[in-house]
């Protein structure tokens, strides 16, 4: 019973954190984009415009929820929840410190990638059920993009699994007490970073919601809180992918000082990666759909496979010399 209460409590904290964090990330992106474009960003609602996203959220909450007349009502209503829930569930396995994790599973590595990579099902249902050609094209792009980029995403982390011999997230972090895997697997980190951008539908890989071609893509027909759930899912996916990258490549909670500062170091690493993702978005133009797929199949996957082979070779040589 105590364990159930602990999981429920931590889960509630995670849900509250996701909501507040999404509001902060929206404000942060507005400020980052403004600085890159020599603007000032939100200023007037709250100090430094901090309450602007709160005002936007209240506006979305007040909007009426409408259905397109020819849409599939059940699928249309279900899609936003399917797109958001799996990403939220990934918080279960992310370790903030050695003892601060909702559930430390021995297959946590597999589960976290399984959860983060199935949210595109909600995106596809959203496009299909909207009965809108632009939404359908956006959802089909999302399926092709997510399935393709899952391959280099998983392959880029195989070297870490091979080197540590475990699928448990806490043990992967503990294996980095002397050197972070970003230094021993730099190519894998770059591949993971690029693939995670595509998985989260972030520029320059935001093909499923290309406004210049598809109005708004898969969520063209959505408004109010249903649209907000897609938005919340996108920013939560950014945070989760950064958390996974920080855990697998940047030492997780490892850092100077006492172990109690572990969660602080992890959060700092996550927000540094989030800032980098935003920097990339406002610095590079969107790829064409054919360029997106070519980049995955002709560049990322071959380099990811080569990295796995080189890692396996190095581990074999180390065992022979030991």
C-alpha cells in the first residue's frame, strides 16, 4: 500500500510539473526566438512577460470545444489524449537521482523508448478523424517520419547498452561516474540529438505541421484545450528527449558536490539541451519532405550502424587484452 501511495504521489507531482514546465518552455522559446531575431519577446503580462503563457492557457480553457461536422467524433476526441499520455508516462522511468525515481525498472531503457515513440499514433488518428486533406497529409508525414527516425534513435544508444551491459537507467547513469558517454560516443550523441528533434516534430524536421504547405498539419481542425494538449505534448516531448539524452550521454545526476545536488545537475543539463533545441529551431530552415527522409536513411542510419560496429569491435578488443 505504501508503494502504491508513493507512485500516486510522485505521479501527481509529475503531472503538475509537466503543466507548469510547458508554460515556462513556451515563454522560454518566445524569449529565445526574440533574442535571435533582435526582438524583446513577451513583456507586458507579468514581470518580463512570465504570465503571458498563463493568459494564453486561460484563453484556451475558455474556448468552446467544437467538432468538424464530418469528422469521426470518437477518434477526434481521443487523439489528443493518445498523443500526450505516452509522453507523460515516460516520467516513470527517468531517474532524478539514485533514489529519486518513480519506478526503477530493469528494462527501463526499453520502456522509455517504447512510450516516447508511440505518440505518433495519436497524431495519425487526429489527421484521419478530422476529415481534412491537410490534416491527413500531415498525419501521414508524421507516421513516415517517426517510424524512420526511430531506427537511428535506437541504434545511436546501442553502444551505451553494449558497454554497460544493462537496460536499467540508474545503472547506466552510475556507469558514467568517471567519464560521460558523450565523450566516448560523440557521434552517437549527435545522431540521437538529430533523431530526437525529428521524433518531437521540431524544426528543421517539423514536416507534419508545415504551415506553409499544410495550414497547421495534423491539428488543423483542433482548437481550445484539445489543441493545447497537442502543444503540451510537443513541449513535454522536448523535455523528455532532453532528459533521456542527459541520462544516457551527459551523466544524468552526476556532477560536482554532494549527491543531494544530483537532481539540480540533471535539470540544468536538461534545460541546456532544451535551449539548444530552441536555438536550432530558430537558426535553420525547414527541410523538404524528401530531404528529411534522405537524411535519415542515407546519413543517420549508416553512421549509427557504423558506430555500433566500431563500439562492438572496441569492446571485443578490450576483452581480449584484459
